[in-house]
């Protein structure tokens, strides 16, 4: 039991509770707390019977009442992919409100953040990089966004080189499915810069597959 909790309750309820705690040997392994003048609870200060019952209750349940609360046990799931199919993912709220697509797009650009993980499809291969249409947010922000027609640009330096003697772009073709990370978001210009490099992964998801993915590796909520 916590001596500080015992001291506080004795400070409030006075010598009568202190005597009960001592008689129950609750204080056998603790320093005897000092008592101050009794301050009756609000409501019925003259109800002697109630005060007596309350003090006996506090004494009998001391092992429960004066034990510090333990921190909640939090299960850390390292492999989110293994449990993401345990429950359904609700559509975004605007799906039920008749919000216009332009407003939904504007809201997405305002809410998207650096390090958000997405899955998308390559829609253009240029000398400067890849144009990717974002299909869904993944890992932590599960949400389908294909209806918003959001595109991101992956500059050449952020495209992984899969073959040693070829350009990084040679490994990608239109309609390839990819998983990547958002690097920059400009809500005013509605521009997003993304990366397909493993080095861009935020802490905690270093083992996540980035770059080219198969259809079966798409998020469960999007499949």
C-alpha cells in the first residue's frame, strides 16, 4: 500500500479511522501517520452512524483502496498486417454527408502529413520521376482515397534502384502497385511529394515493404 495515500485519508477522516487501521494491523509495516482534526464529509456532517460505517469500510478495504493504480497493460503489436483484418474499417464521415469531391480533396490536403504511408498506382513514368495516384492510406490511417483522384510526385532520387546497371525508372511501368511515404504536402498548391525509398520509413515500421507490391499485399481494407 502507498503510505502517502494512507496519510491523506487519515488526514481527512481523523483519529477514528486511524484507530481502526491500527487495530486491523493495516499499518504494521508502515510509519504511523499523523492525524489532524476530523473534517466531516459534505452532505450530512452530523450522521454519526454513517461516519462509523464509512470508516469501517475504509479500514476493511484498505488493501484495495490504498494500493497505487498500476499502469494499464498495453499490447504492442509489431506486425499490424497480422491483425488488420480483425475488424471493419468505417468509411470517412463525409461519405455519409454528401460532401462535394472538391471539399473532400481540400480536406485531405489539409490533413495529410509527412510520414503518412500510402498505397497507389503508377500512372506516368517521366524522366524526372514517377506520377502516382494515391489509392489508400495505410498503417495507422486506414482510409480509401481513390475517389479523390489525389496524385503525388516521386522524384528520381526517391525511386529505388532495383537493378544495378539500369535506371531506377526501368523497374516501374504504368499500373504498377506501390507503397510509399509522403515527404511533403502543399495544401495551397495541392501538391504531394512522395518517396519509395526504405530509408524514408518513419521509426517503428522499418520492416514494412516499400516500393513495388503485389495485389495481395494491398491493405485489407482496400482489397
